[in-house]
């Protein structure tokens, strides 16, 4: 800072202070002023989408007043958006070409999706009349499919932000393809613990518990219900059973029970990791398959609609 | 008396594995009769490590044919060479990589990359024949029958393992000599010692001339030879004369110091080393220690609370800056090459900022290995401090400088001068130009390495990085686990661009939300390169990436064993039809070292980072803290 600038800085007026405070607040909320941040990216992208939708709505209103077919314009917009949205799948499968990073593509995908939902509301008259599904078999199915894909997209956005956080906070960080191997290791450890028992009382008590409950839990796969809604109910029941055994066991047997409880917890963490990772993968498959179906149906709808418009 | 169930073994000794098992006593006698060894004082060597033992076990004799490459520019050094007979030629201009036997990775064009992607070989680790064998002239190393040439009464010996390693001959060597593009090294001259001591790359290629007989001295031997005061002084003198000024000039803090002052600094600077150069050998043990234990085990360079006597500059290696906290010490920063320690304390002491000399506020410890330059306080205050920009000093020190009585008058003069120049510039330069000029200047400053190192917050992350030596990584792969959906798109993309062979797996240590993936980090101190017998593992000078020239990789596995992070894998290679390559003589499979190459052949750059849809994966330089700090700050 030069001497001149230093002198000037001493005479800051109240207005300037107020302006500075406002500027700081805007910077804090929007992330402006920093080199780059996720917050700033969100604010800029959301603003662009909002402005685009406002312009689009204005255009539709003007065209509507002029008795023009707004459906044609919004339909083409939707079709363009859908094509742009499915292009992310193409980029994902071609990593060798400098087509931009997947991160940028994902951001474009998210905000184009939001924009498409807005355009969809303008395109489908039923939405403006308070109904979500359009009338007619094809149009009804198409609008239903659009809402399904949009819904799954919104869910995916939330899931891809929340599930990693949950995965990080539970147990070890294991790859999904390694989970069956880890399960086998745990099952083997449990068997070894049980087989290593020497005390007759422990063999009887722990052996029976292992035969009736533990081996089924450790050797089996998680149920479909658990995969859909992973809870700690099973783990708590098995652990409670192991704790219950302590009163029938001597010191060594209690220690074995403690080690078995640790293995049960580890197994449950693995199942939890498996369920959440599977959910993310199934979601990607579902969303991409539904998106392709949507595009196909949209093309059919477009061809039919254009024929109607031309006629 | 030992316990009954104990197993008795021989305690390993220093020279159980000599550098060259074929060195004989006659060889040693021959060496001892020649300079510089004839002039060494054998009494200065300990009884357990005598001079003749050093020559016999830490040295190897070579007789090179004319045109044979002795060391290549860019190869990392583990030993120095002394010319005994004949001469060697140092190539004074950089040679193209292909001349040195390295096949540089060429960027593929879009169509080529796409074509290769669409037509994978479907074979694990498929290679074309030209990628498996070298395209330079390779010969078996000639027998080191120096003694038959030097004195006929000594027997020839086979060179054993080393002789079977391929060697390289420089094409048109005679032409380079005739064109005056070489400098001659004659008998008695030592080269490669600076690169060896600093764990850096050779600065030039050296090729054997006529009748070149050289002695290769490995680092351990070189260090022992320095016990002889005259030899050590000669080496230090050589370093001072040729290298120290260059190294000092490379330090940002000293870049404005005039030549005359720099000469005085060179004269007074002391060179010191701490820790163990082969830190990778202990790494697997030390990383398991608790931070407190590890800090305690590290050699101390400067202790907190002591009077500051030198400005310490890191020449190579890493240092840990720590501070007493409670009953232990906590890490506050780490220092790498070019960073300085003690600047604030010296400046405050010299300027009298606190009214009395300020003791060191932190301790400095060697993390693994640390090589330092020590500039005495008086010399620093006299020759260097007046030429350091205030903006580069720590804030307290800068403040003290500002209020130093000696600088008040000159500061006022400068202020008036600046005010005048401000008004002149306002009248002559348009506002935009001025702003852009300032921005460019500011950017240039930002690009400079932080002179004092920077600390991470929280301390846990910093200690984790130092503990695991991830600060060695220049292209470390970090995954933010709070964003990673475990989709493995990064691994799939890596496999897709490497013909179905991923160069990393999504595994590695993690600290809180950050996972440090086991992928080549293209280290600042690439210990993997040190033992490479052919120089196949080398650093690309343009990009700084550690590369493998597969055509000259002999599959010895030294690099894979040397990499402390287990990021190099040895693989058996096949041709695109799936037929394994076998050695003609032994019929053993041909193996090659593989690791992350940062997709350097692709037009798109690293596929892993580009493939992550959630901004979870980054390749980042951990040798400085700001890149990681910035990356973490951005994630809000």
C-alpha cells in the first residue's frame, strides 16, 4: 500500500463502512471474493437457472398472448435438456478424451435438470391446472416417467451428499467388491473362536448360541429389508444375546463372548457399508435406465406432436 | 546366559553385503597407492571401519569403454565417481531423451486415444515388443579387469551381478567431443558427489573417454571418507566453489542479495546433515509409532528455548517444526527444500524488537533425513537481512524491522519517494494497466514457495501427513470421503486408459474425511529411483513426474522394494495376443515396474481426477501446505 493509499484509508466514512459490511455479508453468503468455492458455484449456478427460467416464463407468456404454440418451444427446450442430461453418461464412458471433467458435467447435469423441471411445468398444461400427470396414455406415462426421473435425480443428489458422510463415519473404509471376502474372514474368525473353547460349560453355552443364532447371522447375507432400510436391530439382538450368556460363563468364556461381540459389530458395519454402497449403485442404474426410457418416449411424443402441429 | 528357548544367530554387520564382492585386497592396495587415497590419514578412521575396509566394501572399480555412459542427466544418484585413469567427458548440453535410452511418452492425439480405447487388447499387461526391449545399443557390461590393464599381477575377476546389467553407449560421442560440447574430467577428479549427498538428480551426462577406469563410491563410503579432514575439506571446498552459491541463489529469501554479499555468505555458511539418508528402510516401523514417540525419535536440529545462532536453510529432506505443549510436543509445520528456520527470532533479536535476544520459539527435527545450510546470525544480519523484502518476513519480524531505529529515517525517505512515484504513475499510467500490473506482481509473489513453511490446522492432519511422510508427495491422490460415493469411477477410468490395467486401487490410510490413496505420488525425494540400475526410473524435467522407461526396465524390483508407500508393482508382461514374454537365456518371465504415470500420454490429463463426478478426488502437492489448505477451504 502506498503512502497516498494509507492516508486515504484513515478517512473512511460511515457510508463506506456500511458498504463494506454489506459487501462482506454478500461475500460470506455467496462465496464471492474467494478464488473458488462450492458455495460460490452453487449461488452462481442457481442464479443462472433462476434467470433462465424467468426469461423462459416471460417468453411463454408473450407467445401465449400472441396465440402462438408455446408447447412447441418448450417441447424443444425439454428435448434439448434431456439430450444434454443423458450426454453425461457418454462422457462417463469415454475417459480418454478431454471433454471436461465429470465434476463439471455433473454440475451442468444437476442445474440443467432443475431448469428442465421448470420448463416441464410450462410445457404440460395439467401441471398448471394442479395435476401432476398429463391426460392421455402416452402423455400421462411420459409425464409420470419425467416426474420419476426428476424425483430419482433429486433423491440421488441428496443421497450422494449424505450417504458418503454416513459411510465415512461407520466402520472401516472397505470397497464393495471386498465385502464378501471380509464377511468370510469374520465367519472364519467366529468359528475359530468357538472351536477353540476348552471349558465344557463354555462349549455348551456358546456352542448352542452359535448354532442357533450366531452362525445364521454371521454366515448369512443381509435381508432385502435390511438392504432397503439398514438398521441396528439385528445387531442389537445378537449382542444382547451374547451379553445374556455372560452369567452362565466363567472368565475365559466371557472374554470369548466379548471377542464375538466385536466381530458381530464389525460384521454389522460391513453390512451397513454394503447396503449403502449398493443403494448408490442401484440408484445410478435406475436413474440412467429410466432416463433412457424417458428420452425414447419423449422422441416418440415429439414425432407425434410435430405431426399434429404440422397438420 | 541366554534363555533356553532362544535362537542364536550372527548379528548383522556393516559390510556383510559389500558393494562389489569381487573387490580384492590387491585392488585395495592398488587404490591406496594412488591419490587421493595415498594422501588420506588412515588413523582418522575408526578401527571398526578402517580406510581399506571402506575401499573394499563401499567401492566398485569400473573400466568403461569409450562412449559408454557412466551417469545420465536426470538420474538420481546413490554414488559418486572418481576418475582413476584415462578420462571422462561431461556433456555440457542437454541430450534428447531417446539418445539416453529413454523413450519419452508422446501425447496421443484424440483419434489415436479413442481408437486405442475402443480396441483394448483384452490381455493383462499387454506390451508391444518394442516396449519390452530397448531400442538403444545395449551390451553386457565389460569385465572390470582394470587390474589387468593397470597391473598385470592382479587377477581378472568377473563383475558378478553388476556386470550382467545392460549398459548404454552414446551414439556419435566422438562428434560431441569434436564439436566442443564436452568438458574433460581427468584422473583425480570426482563427480556426482553433490547429487549423491543431496539425493538429487545428476545435472549432466558423463560419458567414458579413452581408457577410463573409475571408482564408484557409494554414499555410505563417501560419508566415511569424509572422516579424513583433508578429503572432507576438499569435498566441501568443491561444493562451496561450484554449487553453494547456486543453491543459495535458488532460495527465494536470498534472491536480492548482491553478489559481493553472497560471496561472504558462502564463506561463512556451514553444511550439516541430520538423520538417516535411507529413511525408507525404517519407514514401516516409524510410521507405527505414536506422534509423540516419533517426534522423540527424530534427531534434533535446533531446540526450543535455546539462543538462536544460525539461520537454518533446508537443502534437502524434510524437517518438523514443533513446540512444547503440555508434557509433549506438537507439530506446527513442516519444512521442505528451500524453507528457512529461525528467521523471526533472528530478525527480532537483531532489530531489538523485544528489547532482548529472542530464544527459539520452536524446535526443528529431522524427519527421516535433513540436509541443512547454517548461516551464522552475524553474517545473516550483515549480508542478507538488509536485502530481504519486508513482505517476506514473518509479521512480527516485519513490524520490528519497521520500527527499528536504524530504519526509521530510511523508511521516511522511501515513503516520500514512493508518494512521488505514486503521483507520477497515476498521471502517466491508465487505471486498468496499473491494476493489471499489480495483479501480475501479486500473482508472481503467490507463486513463490512460502519461506518459512506454513502450518495446517488442525494439528492432527499435519501430524498425520508428516507421520506417514505424505509431505514427500508432489502428486498425492487424496479422496474426500464425505463426497466420495465409492462408485470407483476413478479406478475404472484409470483402467480404461491403461488398456484395462488400473494403476491404483482405492485403498490407503485415512485421516478423518481424507483418504490418502496408494498411488504414485511422484515424490520430492523419490527413493524408488535410487537403486535403479539402468535409470529406467527417472524424473521428467519438464513436468517433474517420475516416469518409467519400460524398454530399459530390467524388472529387478529394486524400485518396488524401495518405494516406502508400496506404490510400485512388478508385473509380468505379455504380447497383445496374450503370449508371455520370456527371457531367452533363463526362460523366466519378463517383468516390468508399473505405477501411476499421471496419464501423461493422454490428451486429457489424469483420468482419475477427471472421472470423479463429485469433486471428491484430487491430485495435489503435499510438499507445500497451501495447496491442501486451499482445497479444503474450497469445499464449503
